[in-house]
């Protein structure tokens, strides 16, 4: 206060004090001044409690700030107000707090001292002292600290200036996403400008770990990530026995609200510089796309199939192209009308080894596959398969649907020093038109007879460089009669397949497929399915039911078990029609004769569980009983009988008749929410042995981890079955390697342990037990911190060993 300041001045000057004591005139002056200032001080009203301040904001609107303090003092006709002790100034959710506040009503300016805390919008600020214009919401802080909740980032500086909006400037700034006084990582800068949902610039910066500087950058831009923002993403790096050291640096460009692009430069020690461009867009809820191109001028070329550098000599192919790339993408959208849907898939690669070699970084096959599955729900072809690209336009009506499209298949054995384009037998569909009539009843007069009618029609033009070319037109209508009673259901179905061929060029490279000059075929088909269910429900809750009380909240128990038996019988008949004179394009050109009865029996145990949960009530949460169901045990037995095989008369001296199929037994057990066991076994009644095993176990629990393991045992196909595979399957696909002449013993196990947080441990192991070879060994150690994540990975494959490191900093990209 003013009288206190005067006393300080007097006490600090001993000479003045000595003179006052000895001079009567000065004593009179002092007395007069003291009386004057005391009267002036007593004239200021001193208040305790609260008052309201009426302030004009930046929009010239009057808003009310409420001021609370232990002591309020007004001065200069209430143009200045001082507040002391637990001071808070509030307007809505915004506030200013301090030990002392002085408010100037003429300028809406506030001076704050001691334990300053400010909240404006989503930003929180702390400082020793500061000044703010509460009308325009601007000001400065001394030794201030700002926390932006959206990106969860702290900014601190010797002086922090808040400009209009969410724009700040800092001097001697420190930036981090970590809580605590000594953050796990931080970025320091001599000067900085920070703008929420905008660009932040830092000059003369250093990156520190635990306050220890580890790198220096003269300048960089820091995007604030409450929205997508342009900026450098954190790099990836690692080492591979085939690639050497590699380093990947992506740059993210937020083009606008509906599209963005990632530009990636990956340096690979033994191969060169790979450039990647990824473009994503979603213009509205009906149209979205994802496209990526990676390009490399490879330093390594495999001129000989015996060249060990390639590492894939088992395919007998070379690679003479230094220019390598992978272009892929997907699109989901519509034409002018949202009912006309448009889908497109693009997948083209430079050579047969690209996807098998470049497995590092987020541009590799599996990260790309996961991204497309998450975004579109569609998958890519496996790594070793031909690449396929297609486009389709479709529309559905109440009872009808149509689709028009084209499909291109890239044969990876063509080019790059291998087969020529003229020898490519890959089939291209350009174009293809499909028409569907969905299953539905046939009304007759005022009533409807129990008939259901459906149909499919297709017109497609086939093109290939080596092989028969032409068109196929086909229609396949069918009628079914669902007969439903309280004892079960019987559904007979009859159909007719009519196909017409127009052949442009006959180039047969497989004499087993006929001359390809046939023009038509007519094939009827018939089937009948009968099934029923017998079930009984058992009450296992006992006399005491789980009641909806607060004490029972969180409890659950089994209240019932339903046991059902579901027998099913299905008979299918397709007559034997000679089709070998017709062209062969795909499997649909050879409809094999069928006269088979298939019988299955399913035993199912389903549990009903009751749980007590707290739900929202009118005044307070109330306990409620809810129920859920789970199939605990599913046991299925299935076998088929082939009447055609039972009447076979040819080759009896070599192969006896085997009309019965292998008996398939399936058992799925889910006794607990976190345990699932699946077993599938095939037994041959003629060889009297198990021919195939499939077993898998999954054990998972939140906050502990997950273990999934599987065994796949398959015996060598005996001579009889091998001959049938050759006669039927390989005739379709032209690949006699599909016959299995060796036993398969496969084992895989994957684990994820999260119990020892913040550490996560993951492993993947796959092995061929029969040959004793390991197919994959991968170990990942992940450390998850509040403000960063470190992933260390070691992967050993038959063709490569790699060590990779990934660092992710949530809330920060640079």
C-alpha cells in the first residue's frame, strides 16, 4: 500500500530520518503528510467476498467475470481494484487464479502475482506472475508453463506471450509430451512460436533425453496434432542381412480436410534410395481412396538363377531389372447416384521378388495389407501369388442386382529376363457383367405358393496372350420349395445352367482340355436338404437367483445351459455332361458330375449367464441384471457318400472303390471368456488312419497377455486320392504340383505378454516339423511410456535376418 511504501523510503535513508527528528519544520511536514496519506487510505473502501466485473470482449459483447478473494480493495473511484488471498477471476469455464490480482477497469487489464494459474479454452497455464487483457484474452507470463490438452503437450519458457486466439510466443522454450519435472524427452529452443491446430516453429533447438541433450537442429516445424498437420513423422531404422543398414524418414502433408499425402525417403545401404508416395482422400461418406507408390533404382541385379544374392532360387527365376516399384491402392465410392457403387483395387509390382525382399518399414507388404483391411475391409493377394487389379460398378434393387467390371492379373513370371509376354497364359476379364435375381417368393393371385425363385446371369470376355480367347454367356436359374414344420425343414431345389461360348482364337497349350471349339452346354442340378433340432434347457442357477442389488454389482453366474442336437442331411446331384470340347477359362467351365449324400450331426452346448451392472437411473445409478450367451461346446461329425464312386467300373484293378469320404470330426470348446480350443481331425475308413489334424488353442486375458498356438498335420496323399486330384483339380488349374507327395507337419505359436507393464513382450514362431526347418522367428520388445513407445524387433527368416527399431512419440511429430 502507499503508506507502507513511504515508510520504507524513510527507513532506508538514515540521514533523512536524523533530520526529521531534529527539525520542527520537517516534523510538521511529516505529520501533515502522514495525516494526508492516512486520510487518503481510509477513503478507499475495503471489501471481502465477491464482486462482478463487466467486460467487453473482442466481439464488443459484454461478459461477466466474477471476482472472489479474501480481501478486495477499490481505488481511484473503482477504476482500480486489488484482490488478495485465494483470488480467482472466473467467466464460464475460464479462470485466472493468483495470490494477488490488480484489475484496471479502463483497459480490462489484470496483473497477477504469486502461484498464477490461468485456464483459457482448453489451455492451462502456470507462472510466477503475469498480465492479461481479459477482454481480448491476450497477455504474458513470466517463467510460464502452458499445457495444451488436445495434443497433450507442455510448453514452458522464461517469458510466454499469449496472442489473440491460440497463438503463443516463447523465449527459452521447452516442449514435451511427458508429465513430471524431468521429462523422458523434451525439445528446447531459444525462441518458439506455438499455434494450436497450426504450425509451431522452433529456432536453435536441441532434443534431450532426461534433460540430457543428444542432438541439435537449427530450425524445425512442429505440427500441433489436434488436427492433421503437415510435418515430419518420426523416422524408422534397422538392419537386415540382405539390405544392410536402413533408415526411413516420412514427411506428412495435410493437403486439406479431406486428403493428405505422406512422402517417404528410405535409404537402404546395399540397395540405394527408395522413394514412397502415399495419398489418401475421403471427400464424403461415400468416397474414399488409398494409393501408394514405392520406387527404387536397385544397386543389386540377379542375372542368374544360381545367384545367391537373390535368395529365392527355388523359383528358378532371375531378375534383370534395376528399376523396381510397387503400386497399390483401393477405392470405395459411387457415381452420380450413391446407389451406384464403385470399387477399385490396384496392385502392380515390378518383379517376383520385390514383396519378398523389402519387408522393412511401414511401406512393406504386411503393414500395407493391414492398412487396407482396416480402411476398406478387403485383402491383397498373398506375397507369392500373382497380383490382381480390378474395377467394378454395381447397384442393387429390391429383388435384383447388377455388377459391371474388369479384372487384370499380373503374372510375376513374365519379364525381367524370364518368360516373354507372348507366353503369358494369365486370364484377363475385360469386361464382365453379372446380373442377380435374389431369392424370393412367387405370388400367385391373392396368395403365395411356397416357391422361391433365384437366378444368376453372367457375360464375360476373356483375353490372354497364350491360350484360348473368347466370350462366355451363362444363366443359372433355380427354384426351391421350403417345407417347414414343427419337426424340421425340408428344402428341395432344382436348377438349370445354360452356357454359350463364342471363341475368337484357339491356342491350346494343354491337350487334356479338349480342342476348345465347343459352343454350348446345358447342365441341370438338383439338391435337397433336411434338418431339424432337438433341444432342452437346464436351469443351473439353483434356488437362489442373482438379484439386482448394489451388493451384487459386478457379479455374474451361469443361470442356464441349453443342449441342442442338430442333424442335417443333404443330397446333391449333377449329371455327367461332357464339357472337354468347350473352351477352358476358369473352374466354372468344368462342372463335375456329382451324386453325393452328406450327413452331419452337431451337438451344441450354450450357456446363459446373468450379470449385475449399474445403469443410469433418473436420480442415481441403479443395479440391473443383464444376460449374455456363449456357445461353450460345439461338436460336429460329418461324412459323405459318393454314389458315382460306388458304381465306378474303370481302373478297379488299380484303385478299389472308395465311396465314403474321410470322416471329419470338429470340436470347439470355449469354457471361459479367455480360453478357446479348436480341434479338427479327418479319418480315412479305408486306410484306417488319421489323414489330417488341425489344432489351435487361444488363451487371452486383459492386462496379462495372449497365447495362440496351432498344429497342422497332413499325411501324404495316397495314390488313389492323388489320381483324383490330378483328374479333377489339376485339370482345372493346370498345376500338377497341387498333388501332395510329402507329409506336412506345421507348428506355430505367438505370444503377447503385457503383465509386466510398461513392458510388452511378443514372439512369433513357425516351423516345419517334418523337415526340421524354422520358417519364422520373431521377437519384439515394446516399452510403452506415457509420452513415447519404443519397439525393438529381431526377425529371422530362411532368407533374411533383420533387426529393426521403431520409436513413436504420441502427441508429437517432427
